[in-house]
C-alpha cells in the first residue's frame, strides 16, 4: 500500500515462488496507469531456476 503512493520509479524483485497471477496483480497495484519506466522487474531466481521460472512470468506480462 505504501509503494502505491510513491511517484519515483519502483523495482520489483521477482523470485522463483512468484505466481504469474500475483505478478499481474502487483503490476496493477504499483503501476495502474501503465506509465512507461515506472516499474522495473528484477528477476532473482538463480541459474538453476530461471529456465523454468521466468517463461511463465514473461508470458503473463
């Protein structure tokens, strides 16, 4: 809720347990007007999990 009121760019860490639906919900909360450059997704999965964890998130966004 606090981050919703911040006007600076926001970085969102995306780990291996992040569900694609939850990612979309967070994007809607943090950048409801879809302002370019407002939100940066930072993938934090490690080399062994990125191959299975990243594609579902990319398909969602």
